[in-house]
């Protein structure tokens, strides 16, 4: 049978059937749903990766800052620490009592002798603050279990800018002649700095500030109360400083440099960096929360304070900070060094009648720092990470314990 041209044309124009159209739509929907699921999964993975990367970056930033300062602890300071003014009101680190329990410089108890020795206060390269921080829910701050009391730590070393021991660097260890001089000014003690000090006393970046800690002749300590830029620049040390170190009427204060009221001028002047690390809680508006109200904090951050300057944020979302210490006791050479002691307190051993702090015997520090993600994921879960590392402060860990060569 012959088909006319008109009939043939109509047959070509008929297109898809309804069944074919429904099948095509179903296939298209399946493909689109699959693509959408892949996109959502990719977005979730990206969000998770960003949260974990930020969390790990904060943990590394906090750990690195701690490790760098701990490694410097004791550098340039007197071996065995500095004897402070003794016999008066206790000296303390004077920092952030709202965030750390009040922590004092170590007190060496009096001895009946012979010879009899009075109680003395000492500034060591490291002074632990065991359990002095906020209580944060655990274990390991994952939000369950009993709260864990966090630690803090105090570190002391010379300022490498003003007081570098490198003789090739022009700084305060190589001052212009005749050098700094100390004098009594009634209730205060003054230090007159010669013109030409590098860097300048009033240098905007590295100059002396109120609250800075100075070591004179690397033997006695004073805290800056005022700076007159001069020339010549005059630094004033007055009683009542936050550390309570400037107790001039006591043995071991700056005035103990003088013999019969005469100071051994000129003197050397070094700035010490007294550094404290602690955790600070914050509320939902980002305002600091005191240690005793830590349960109301929604987050925590690692803070670093240098001398009596304002504390600065080192790392955000840090919710775990604890330390342990290795102690080396030269009087107990028969035994192995004591390791992983949380409070750096030497136990009763080697003939020691009672446990006592052994901050002068700290040889290494173990850091246990935990961080969480800034925000929860879509399921309301915070990601957690913990970094554990150890640091051996080079100026505290290595000393000559070998006997002298025989002739």
C-alpha cells in the first residue's frame, strides 16, 4: 500500500509517547537527586574539613607558643634562680588572680643549721601552677564526667632584645660609658640610664614599660614603677608593685646591692620576661569569665602575659591545659630521674624527710593541650583534638655533672 506524502509527514511529527516522556523524567529526577546528594555531601565534607583545620591550627599555635617559651626558660638568669626580698609580705606573680589561683614565688623554708638560714623567696626559671586554672568538664574536656582542674605555668628568662648575651649584638649588655647607675631616692630606688642606650629606654617597640622586671648585676630584682625618658632616662622602682618584689627594707631587695649605702656603680641592667600562660573562659558575648565562674563559660582561650603588661590571646577554643615535669636530683644519683610529676613536687626519697617543691630541679616539661572546633557540625557535635609533647629547657636541662679531670 502506498503512503502519501502528507501521511508520512504526520507520522514523523508524532514525537515521544507518554510512556517515553515519563521514563525520561524519572531518569532526570534520579540524576538530579544524585547530583544534589553529592553536592550536599561535598559541602558537609568541606565544612568538616574547615572546622578540623581551624581546630588543629589553634592547637598547634598554642603548643608552639608554649614550647618556645618553655625552651627559653632560665636563659640568661642566675643559676638556681634569684633570691627575692625575704621576711615581709609574700611575693606573688601578681597576675590574673581572676583566672589562676594566687601563686607565689617559691619559698625556701628556714633551716636551723648549722649554719642557720632564714626563709627566702626565690624566682626560678619555671614555677608550676598545678590545678590553679578553671575547672572544665571532662574527661579530656569532651563535655562529660567530672570537671578537671586546669593548670598554668610561669616562666622566666632574659629579654633577648635588651639583654642578649651575644657580645656582637649592641644592646644593654654593652651600654655607653659610664653605664647605668643606681641611687636611693628616699622611699624609691632610681636607675639612671646613660644616653645612647640601644634600643632606647623609650623605644616604642622594645623600650621599658611600667610593670617590667629588671635584674641588676644579675643578682637582685626590681619592678619598674615609672619611666622618665630624659635624657638621661630615669627608671623608678617603688614599693607596692603588683609582684610585691620592691620591699626595699628587706634583705634580698635591690638595696642589698649597696654596702654601707654605697652602690657598686655602674651596674648591669637586664630586663627579665616573666611569662604566665593560663586559660581564660569567655561567655556568649566574648567577655572574660572568672575562674570561679568557669562553669558559665561557653568557650576558653589560651592567654599569655608578659611581666605586668596586658595578657594577649595565643589560641582560641583551647579547653584543656595540663603539665607534668621530669625532675633531676643530683643528690640522688643512685636513682633514675623522677618523671611525669604533675606538680613538680619531689617525693620523700633519698633521705629527704618530707615532700617539697623542686622547681630548681625541673629538667623537662610535658605539655598536654586540647582544642575543640569553633562551632559544632550540623549534628551539634564539637570536634576535639589533643596534642602531647615534651620540652627540655636548654638552660635548665643541661649542666656539667661530670667530675673534674684528674691531674
